[in-house]
C-alpha cells in the first residue's frame, strides 16, 4: 500500500461510487485513473498496475476514467476568469475546446467540447459557468475574438481584452491539453466526442488537484 501511495499521491478527488463489483482494489483503480490523467498512456498505465499483481485491460482503465464522471468542483468566486477556446482534433475531425480558468489559482472552472465556435455556444458555456460558480462580479479576460466579447456583453458580464498577463494561465493549460491529445492516439482515436469530453473534464479535475 505504501508503494501505491507513493505513485498515486493525493487521490481524495477520485470518487468510486460507480463500482458495483470490486474486481480491482480501490487503491489500484485510483492509481490507474491518476496515472493515466497525469501523462501515461493506457498501455503504460496497465503495466504499472501489473507490478502489483493485477492484470487489467486498456479498456478497463479507460472505463474507470469514464465512469468516475469527474467534474471540476463548483462554488468558486474568482476575481478574474480567463476565458478562451482552442482547436483540438479527434478522429481527424476539428473540435473546439472551451475553458474558463481562475488565473489566481491556475484551476479550471469549467470545460466543454463543441463541434464549432459561435456566439450562441459561447453564451451556453457562460450560462453553465454561471450555474456552477459565482462569477457575477468577476472580470473576464479574453483575446480579440469578437464572439467572446459579444456573448459576455449579452450576459451582462464585465470583461477586459488582453493578450498576456493573467490570460497566460489558460494558454499554458491549452498547450498541455494539446500535447496530451496529440500524443494519446489510444485515447482519442475511434472515440465519440462525448467520450473525449469526459476524459478532458477528468483531466481538468486532475490538473486542479495539483494546484
């Protein structure tokens, strides 16, 4: 158990309520989820689990991440919110990843995956963000994308147009997300967008656990 703790670190953020029949020790399931989200491919993750005498398939680890249904925590009250979007590719198709980040804590507040980027979808993203967090007094930091400014204005939210400074928080996260999605062919090939979005939300929870 000590070796599992050393490898997995802090895992209290992982809930295993989905487990109906425990074929794998809960500590190893948390280890598998955490290792995969922290950078190991599915193949390398199961190799680490095998060191403890437990054999599981890549699909099993994939299913643990999906069924855990990890979501960034609610009820934050940030002073600033860095809002941005970026393109990622899944199965050779282009998708838009929206993210809201608290630049003071470097934590995800909300993350979604859309097939395109429009003012209407940005408004939807903002509504979901407002349902989860108190952002009524926050100042949103955005780039020069007109649809972001339009959606924020329609929502009655304050914003500043900046390119650097606190917006670097979300840009750093996007660089890491792109690195991970481009390298994990066994996570993002032949998967549905909803499956990829669940993985990305779980990644956001892992990221937040580090900050």
